[in-house]
């Protein structure tokens, strides 16, 4: 578990254990200035990734403009050439990286490298190509299909790269396609859905993405390393818990619902209890526990607020609820700090055991 | 390893002990026994604390409003209540000794609530006078909180609110063209002077983040994308183009100053990978890239600002600033689609041309550095 060195040093400084003149030097011990090699890596990655993003966005904008002077064949040729160039670039860069020669620029971390940048470029071109197909042949497809197909077609690239940014792109495209679909249709397999059910679906889809990445990372199998994407795990869990919390607030304040709300309570409590138990005992992590506790606090406050609306003397209840919120949040904070210490101790012990072996 | 053995009775303190030992080895601390300090909270716990504090503050505000509903002079009462609660909280923050979570969270909620009442009261009391005076009063309230409160979450909230209050004064007095340049200069000043006054380190750091967030928002609001939002007319009624050019120049000057700082700092380090000629070549590439990116910012608002923040975050090892800048960079490229000042065709050409130029720079860098490494290896073989 990483400690926040900046905060530790600041705390020692405020306690008088570091003299004012040494604060800067102490921070530099914890966080030294980047050296020449670090800067070269940053500049190389920056121009590479920003260049690919700008070029990709430029091509998409160009196709969206639908320039009449350019024949359809030429438009297809531009996108397909770029796509082939990116794929070719990936094979060349990957070949160079696999040879015994040291790479000219090693990445900031495993993901930010030249082969993955090429796959990112190819993934953007897939989207541009799909949009152009729809525009040229007037396929009559709905916009949600474009995003869904885009997500499906770039899946192999994401698996090959095992790169956070590409997986994040897949997750965002799936959510966007789902959003556009429900905006247009509001039904699944002929079953008309209420808004409350759509929120639940968003929560469950993102929870599934989180589960998929967590399990794929945990299980020992050949593709394990391709699913090491903490950013995707964190954002999908956040999206899921925010959706489920919103769902519960909706359930609490939905005075005239036509659906059975008991199922939502059951779903919410089961999901929260499972996430809590998993990250408390099976795979200790502080971030999911913070999200679960914040969600539970929000649900409890919603319940109390509903009681307030039904109360005849709300003045005193406002203050009571405020104090309950303070009590709940400070209780959670206190408990999370205890757990943080416990997790850090466990991490330290397991690290010690591993180094002893 | 005496310090490690002494301080690792509680294994949670192990990493702290290593850090302490590094400081001791550098002669920055007096003894080799790491103090038993509680672990600091990560950002998401502080985020949850802020959300909880805000919701509680709104309920407290509702309670006070409901309580004084029958009072004749409601405006004055709310101002007085705001002053009393705010002063009470400030006094507690300066003099209080309790570190109990409940007490700290309650004071935080009351402090936010008191500030909201104070703002309401000030607006009601001064609404018939100059708007600039109201904005000035708001600035003073937030500045006082930012300066006097040691509580990090509260300090951050005050800093976040203080910056737009200052900007509102500029907008009210028709000086809106100075908003972006002032934000950029302040950002550079704050981050570069972080350690000048060690006692103010935390204050300046939260101000640095507040300025960064406000700068990103200002870039968004003052560009064409701002039309999406229902912004006050006063904020948009100025020569945006002039302000924009001024901001681009300021970003370029700031980037050049930062590049100068970086190379000054690099020249003090032992050069491992390359030689001095190599360093000069890299400096030339860096300056060229800064100029190109600044030129790109003329049609594409916000890009150069996000890149400047990215460089600042990397130089000062501020991971959150770095992540914020990367997110802003991707957003500004995406939002450019909705920019109305040039047509989609021109936009696409700008984007493609700039993308190709950056990729060519990357290719030139790879060839240049590759050649240097090859020469170095060759020399090594000869020796």
C-alpha cells in the first residue's frame, strides 16, 4: 500500500520534526525532480499520443463534414490507408520492442508505448470507418449501433494491447451506446422499461464490467496481464455505485411507482453487501469500501429526508438530519482510517513474507 | 537498520519509517527514530468527507431559514447568524484541540453553512450598491477562510470559491480580457513559489489546485462552448478574441519560462544518457513544440493551457494535476467539435495538420536519440 509521502512530510513539518528550511529538500527526497531521461520519455509520449488523438479527431471531423468535392472512394481510401498505416506501425513497433535491442523510448508505464499508440490510432479509425459506412450507404442504422459496433470491433485491439486507455474507450463506448439506445427506445426485447429500470441496467452493466476485470485480473490464465486496468476497474465501479445510489434515491422518493420497489431494495442491498464483503475480507481495498459507505449514507439520508417531508414539524428535523449526516460521515471516516491502518499493516506483512521467501 | 527495527513494531508504519530513514540519511531530520504518525487520508476519503459536509451544511441552512421564517428582518438575521457561526468555527479551527472526527466534521458542516448564510446576507444587504463591492466582500470572506483555516477540505473549498470571486470583480469592471492571462500567471506563480514560505505550503498547494480547476473552467466558459451554458451575460460580454490571444501569449511565455526552469534544473544533474549538445538539441525541440502548441491554441482554446498544466504537474510531481491535465486535454480536443468560430472543414484540417506535425516531431526525436545511442554504443565498443 502506497503512503502519501507529501502528507507525511507535511505532518512531520507541522509537528516541528522538520525545520522550515528543510521542507523543500525533504519533499525532493520523496519526490525528486524528473531527470533528463524522464523528460525525454514524457515529451516522446506526449507528442505521440496527442498527435494520434489530434489526427484521429481531425479525420472524424473531416468525415462528419461530408465534403461533396471528395468522392466516396477517396474518403474510404483515406481512412483505410490510415487504418492500415496504424496496424503496420503496430507490427513494426511491436517487432522492434520484441528484439533484443533496448527500446529507444521505454514507456512511462507498461501501457504508454508506441505499439499501443498505434492500436489507439487504429481504434479511432474503426469508428471513423463505421461512421463513413453509415453516411455513404444510408444503412438506416440507429446511432447506438454505431457506438456498439465500434466497441465490439476494437475489443481485439484492447485485448492485444491490455492498455487502460483502450479498455476505457471500450467501456465509454458501451455506456454511450446504451444511453443512446434507451434515449430512443426505452424497451428491451419488447419489454417497456421505466426510467428507474434503465438506471438499474446502467448500474448492473458497469458492475459487470468491474466484475469482469476484477476476475480476469485475479484468475491465473494466459491473458491475465491483458486485464490489468485499474482505471477501468475504478471508473466502472464508481459508475455502478453512483447509478445504484441514484436508483435508491429514486426508489425512496418515488411516491407513485407502478413497479414493485422491494426488488430494487433487495438488489441494492445484495450488491452493496457483496462488494463490501469482497473488498473487506477477500481482496482488501479502501476505495470500494469508501464508495459503498458513501452510497449507504446517501440512501439513509434519503430515507430520513422522506420522513421529513411527511413530518408535520420539520424545523427540528432539519437539524436532526444534519447531525445524523455528520455522525454517519464521521463514523465512516473513523472506521475507514482504522481499516486503512489495518490494510497497510497486512500489506506490509505480506510484503515482508514474500521477501523472506 | 536501527530506525527500521525500532519503528516497525506497528507494521503499518514501515513505509513511513523508510521515508524517515531517507530523510535522516540526508541530514534533514534530527534523529533516526520515525515518529508514530497516523496515516493521511487518500483523496477519495477527503472527497466523501466534503460531500457529507456539504449535505449536512444544506440541512443546517434549511434549519436556520425555517427557524427565522417568522422574524421580521430576515435578511439582517441571516447575516448576523452567518457572522456568528463563521466566527465560531474560525475560532474553533484556530484554538480547538479536539481531533475527534465527529467534532471536526460538525465544525466543517457548520462552517460551510455559516459561509453560505454570510454570502446570502451580504448579497441582501448590499444588493442596491455596486456589484463589485459584493464580489469584493465574497473574496474577503473566502480569503479569510483560506488563510485562517488549517482544515484541508475547508481550505480547499474556500480556495475554489475565492478564485471566481476575484474573477467576478474583473468581469464587473469590464476587465474580463484579463481573466485568462491573470489565471495563467497566478498558476505559474503559485506552483513555482510553493516552498518559499514553508508555513504556507499547504495553503499555496490547495490554491494551486483551485487555480488549475478554475483555469480549465474559464477556458471552457469563455470559449464558444460556453454558449451551452446559461452563463451570466457580463461574463461573456467582452472581446473574447483579444483575451484569447493575450492568454495564448501568456501560456507561451509561461511554457518558455518553465522550459528554462527545467533545463536549469537538469543542468545541475549528472548527464547520463546524452551529452550537452544533446541537451541543447532537446531544449530546441521543447521550445519549438511550445511555440507550435501555442499557435495551435489560437484556433483550439484550452489545449495549450492543459499542456502547460501537464508539464507543471510532471515537473512538481503532482500526480493529480497531471491526471486533471490529461482529462482536460482529451476533453478540449473532443469539445472542439462544437466550437463555432470556424467551420467543421477548417477544424478538421487544423487537427489533422497539427497531428501530423506532432507525429513528425516524434519521428525526428526517435531518429535523433536513436542515432545518439548508436554512436554511444559504437564508442563503447571501440574502447
